C-alpha cells in the first residue's frame, strides 16, 4: 500500500476523479491543484495531477513540480481527448485515462514507483540492504540473515520477510499482505499468509520467531527490537565487519 497525493480543483472525492482508485488499497490525500499546496504536503510515494477539465493548468503544474527538484513520480490524469495533445516535455512520468481500470492503474503506479526506486538504488549501493535489529535482508542478492546466520528461504518467504522488515512496527492485515507480497490478482485465501508466517518463524528459530508478531483479529507486524537488542546487533555487525577485513589482510 502506497501513499498518493491527488492534486485536483474538482470538489469531488478521489473515486470520482479516478474511479479505479476506489478498488485499490492505497492511502489517497487530496490537495488543491496549485503549486503552493506542495509546500506543506505530507510525504508521499507518488503524485496524481488531475488534468480532466483544465489540461493546460495541469501541464503547467507538472512542469512546476519538476522545477522544484522533486524526484517523486508524477502521473497525469486526463480524458481520451486530452491524451492526443500530451507531450513528453510536460514533466510527468506517465499518463493515465480517468476511466482506466484498477489493474492498469495499479500496474502504472507500481512501475512509476519501481523506476524511482531503481534510480535511487543506482545512486546508493547500500539502498538494497534492509537492516532491522538482528535481521539483514539483501534485496539485490535475495539473501537474508538473522544474527549473522544465513536463512534458507523460499522466494515468497523472502518477499514476506522483506516487506515486513521494510515497515517495522506497522500492522498489516492478511489481505494487505496477500496484495503486497502475492500480487493484486492472486486468488488464494488468507490461509496462505498464515502458512508462510509459520514457516518463516520456524526458520528464524526459537530465539527470533517473535520478530514476526501476531496482532489478534488484525494480522501481523515486524516487531521492533529493543534498544539493548539493537545495540547488540550493531556491535555484532561491527565485529563481523572487522573480522572480514582482517581475513583479507
């Protein structure tokens, strides 16, 4: 689930501007279609600019957004008639018709955010490494460790651990985990999540199985380590790094 900002001058809910959003689980915040609205805008993963009624203003707004230096993906929402005049120098990352279905919209959102993450990964070689307490997940090599011990995980077990570790402390329902880890069009039941959590806990071991916490009647969350545990994990990481360097000498 991502946080989206919708810039629109229409006095309508987001589902009226882009009906496909109503069937997706993203958090949508509506702001006026003005550049000044971005000055105090909350953090978000992607911007949607409503160009259905005033395409020229939407074009200028997209260019203004790019002029501010933000690298946040920008999707322009327009009508089929407006699509014919959209040009590459408007500053948006992609264009969506206001009538597009939820599957297409979800794909375009994920692709736009994915391209941004890929650019950031290229600039930061450590960006693919997720560290949370005793757990280390390397998204580039598809490897995971807990307390320095490698974990033998299946692909979905790895994806589940990575997603939870990326959002420590946040509770996700089984349905949300199905959508985020297994995909929007997965037709299996939520029992799949329970089975994978059980297997993942078994591989983490008795001393670390509580890292995947259960919130009764809600779902699961990655449990934040205590300050003492975090300090111990940091010290172990430094020690392992020094040992590795000494072995190279």
